C-alpha cells in the first residue's frame, strides 16, 4: 500500500485514490482535483496537417525568395521543361496555337516582336512554375568577350560546310525564329545534316543587337553507347572551327581532347572546356547528346539582366 492507495489491480472503490491521501488536507485535495479537471477541459485538438500542395508551395516560395535561384529548384524545373518543351515546339506554326505570331521562316509570316509575359512565349508556363516574374526585368548586361551575331555565325556555317554531317539542307534553309521567346532574347532553330541523323541547333541571341548568348547543338542518338560516333565528333570539330577559325591547330586539338566522347559512361555525364571567351559543354543524358556553347561576358560591368537571362536559359535549355 503506497501513499496513493493500491498500485495496481482492479480493487479500487469509489472514494479511494488521490482524494483519500491522508497526509493532505481536504482543501489541498480539492485544489489538486480542480487543477486536473481544468487541465483536461483545456485540451485542444491539434490542427490538421497542411495539405501536401500547400506545403510544397510554401517550400518553393522560401527557396526562390532572396534573389538567388536554388540549384535544386533549377534541376526540378529543368526536368519539367524537358518534358513540356518537345510538345510545345511541335506546334510551332500550327493553326490554333499562340506561337505563330513570333515565328519566321517556313512556318510563320509577318514576324512581330513579342515578350515572354504576354502569352506568346512557349516558355511562359515553365518560367512561372520556376518562380520567375518576366515582368520584373532587371537592367544591365555586360559585353561578351567574343561578340558574334547569329547572322555572322550562320553565314560562316553555310560558307564552310563541306560534308553531309554539317550541311544545312535546302528544306531547312530558313529555320524557325521565335522573336522575344525570352525577355529580350530571340530563339532560332535549324536542322542540319541528313534528316535521319537528328542534328539541329538552337541559337539564343539578343533581340536588338543579334549578338549570340548561347548555342545548343543536338547530336546523334547515343543509344547507350560509350564509344564516340565519328559523325558526332565531326560536328563538334566543325562547331569549334566556325566559332574560332583563328584557333591554332594544336589548341583546337587540345580543346577537342577535353570534349571527348570516349570517357562517357553508358549512363552519361558532361565534359567542359573553356576557350577564348567560350565555354563548351559536351553533355550526354540517356539517349540524348548535345553540345552547349555559352558566350562569356566581361567582369566588372553591370550584368543583372545577363545573370537573370542565364537563369532562364538554364531552365528552358
């Protein structure tokens, strides 16, 4: 028998237990009893768990606030873009789409300037998902270390193409241009090589000066190969020749050695090389291979707009 009565069993009777502790006064017993009942009456139900979508939205707002774009969000947004982007561009110039107003070349007429915020951009939804407000455009873009316009690039490409792997065929002569695909950036797509090869490039250029910001070359289907395809290697070499014709041959070979297919594992990877104001990235993901060329910009100059555009290019690439 303890101070609180029996310690176990079912032999408790009415009037036994806490209120019958002989060492406590009747007043103290009543205070304790009253406190226990008050505590029980004050219990409240815990709020239900936030819906999953609300929690995800709250987390996204935290990640995208503060002027920086989280690498994790960029990766997630990029995955979504790669899924949606293919369907988007198959509708270029099709009846009933919103994109024909900005398209020139074979599928569009009467090119007009447009912006990513007025519904004519095929990327508006992806940018909105990523948390980028295209109406809040900063100012300032630094000068490129290697200024080259899209027209100059295209002229060099067509003038020096001497193989079926790099030639732009007559059917693709005009390509497709979407003006203002991103704020102050035009996008031009053009196929090259034999149609079965799947080769094409996407050029992003300033919509006022035409100066290139980025080139993305789609190469052949890797189909899990580790060894390099001579045709893919020829395209990569040709790209370096068009962009850097004055590069010494020893320097070109060193550059190509860094962009080597032979080191790829079957699951893919990336090879990066910097050369005279350009950054080349050879990328393999699944069955897809591409060569990305980014034009570096001068340091010490206002570049808020440039960095903002870079973040969008990384999402829609």
